C-alpha cells in the first residue's frame, strides 16, 4: 500500500470497515478501535459471545486497550493483556479478537485469539 505522490512523498491509506449480522439483538458485545502513530496503524476487532453485561462491558473496553498496548508492546502482549482483563469480572466474558499492525515498507502483522472455525 505504499505509493508516492508527485512530490516524491510517501502516501498510503488504510480503509477500515465493520459489519454486524442483521437481526442481532442488543446489547452488542462487539467492538473495534483503530490507532495511528506516525505511519503505523493498529486496528482491532472484537466479537463478544452473548449479551451479558460483562461481555458487553469488555467489548467496549478491550478494543482500545488492545490497540494501544499493541502499538507500544506488540500484538501478542496486547491480546494477553485483554485476556487477563476478563478476570476482573465475576462471570468472565468470552471474546474473540483480531489485532493488525500496518506500516509502509513493513509486512502487515496479524494476531488473533478466540474460537475461530477451521478453514
């Protein structure tokens, strides 16, 4: 995604989108967060299981925690940190999460945790 403009400067863009299945009942336990520092972009998507208060709360807090921790310390540390956050609840919520880190000239890094189906 690294392109140069007429002035020889590097220009690139990252497009982020999200979707939710129609008919999902509220409250929603899903979330996302995108953070940019210089040319690096970290993006996170989480999918909480169920509609309990605990999973909805974690779905609101985990995405920014993962993105900011991932920016500073890497995706693996970020996902472990978010996983440990579930111990703060009486009924630990279950959640899947994906963290991606992008920077021009570098490979895109992706870390994920949760119940992903076999391909």
